[in-house]
């Protein structure tokens, strides 16, 4: 099946399916498993993106969705911002929207959530400037009913979007281009967030870097500060520094337990475009805080063995 066929099927079958029991329903499964597969075919093999679809949790959602998450920004739809297909509640069409994780905002702001989302959306829009030329800017109309809880929040959370009416879902070529284009906008927003113009805020290993290199270093750090990923790396690779053998628990006892830093091995000059490899074993190493700082300053930022040979073994 193609994405075009999948979206049509979603619009046609969802209202009928939603009258049936949720558990074990085929359409629900289709949204969770199959549609994300068609979307992933378009995003290609890129560890950076997570694709998820949901017909609701425990019961039918008023607004079913399929989302593409940039793992540098968020790994859950409750948080951050991401690209998402949102079905209108009256099934008259589907939005492809750069939208926000509304749940976290709701928890934080309660009844002020709508305002908070609206303010943030316009802030993002301002940052995107003329990158959002052909898009619907700001709020969208999901034809929400009174019962819908998240729908109204997604309406105001939309930064920019495209709308496909049910009778007129574009062909696969157009769907593909639209998705790739809005992912570019997503990427632009992400990289704008990485930019720092205030030299007071530069970290010690960033001083004197050219703008392009600063952006790459920021991306590198963003990868390493992805908590879920870092946890996985540490679990699989252990807690002993690969460069110097330092182990925090051995040295400091209980308080050092589980303490180590994940270091991403893709050479910074190769961090171009949006593709990154994020295999927790192949693409990372674990380093103590000292070695981590120093490897970033050294000429061997991606080669732990060489770093060890020159700076650690030689000395001892
Ligand atoms: Zn070390
Ligand atoms: Zn690092």
C-alpha cells in the first residue's frame, strides 16, 4: 500500500471502526504499525527520526495522529515539537502540521495551556521567518467537539501546516515532497534553537569556533544530552572510562555509581545535513568527565584509541 492509499483508508475506516470495541481492532493496529511504516519509507533510514502513530490510548481518540519526531528535540509526542498528520474530527480532511507536544504544556500551565501554546507557536513562526512561505501559519481547524480534550490544544499548537481535504488527498509524489519539505522546516527550527549569538554563553570548548563549526559542536552535544539514548549507551557499555579506565564508583563509592558520560563518535565535520547514526554501541563510547572534555579539545575527537595512545598511555 502507498501513503496515499493509507491516508484515504484512515479517513474512511476510522469513523466506522470507532463505533466498535477498541481492543484488538484492526484499524487501530493499522494506525500504530502500518501507516508509520509508509511514512518511514519516505524519511529513509535515518536514526534521527522516530515515527509513531496512535488511534488513542485505551480508547478511540477524537483526533488520531501519525507523528515524526526528531530525537534531538523529543522522543515523545507529549513534549517538544514535531511534525504530525492530524485527522479532523469530522473526517473531512487531514493536516500535516509542525505542532507541539501539548501534554507537557497542559500539565505545566493548566487552563492557561492554550495561551502558552499559541505564544510558543508564534515565537517559532517568527524564528522561521520566510522558511514557511507556502504554509498555513498558526492555528488550524480540527472541527473539534466539546468532548475532545487534546484537539483544541493541537489547533492552537500548530506552527505551520498543510491541509488535505478528504476528497482530494494528493498522490504519493506530492505527499512525499510535502513531508520532506516540512521536515526541512522542522530541521531549520531545530538548528535555530542550537544557535547562540551571545558569546557569554559559549562553553569552554566552543570559544573561537567559526559559526558553522559551532553549530556542529552544538549538534554533537545535543546527541550526547539525549537522556534516553545516553542511558542505553551506558547500560550497554558500562561505567568505566574507555580512555583512562577511571571508574567513578570505585573511586567515590556509592555516589559515583552509574556515573559516566556518553560521547558520540561521528566526526564533527561529518555532521552535515540531517543524517546521523545513533547506534548505542557502534556510534558512542563512554568517557569520564575529564577525558570527555579533553577528547573534545584534541585532534582525536572520534578516535578513542588514538587519544589514549597519545595522551594517556605515553604518560604512564
Ligand atoms: Zn577517562
Ligand atoms: Zn562528546
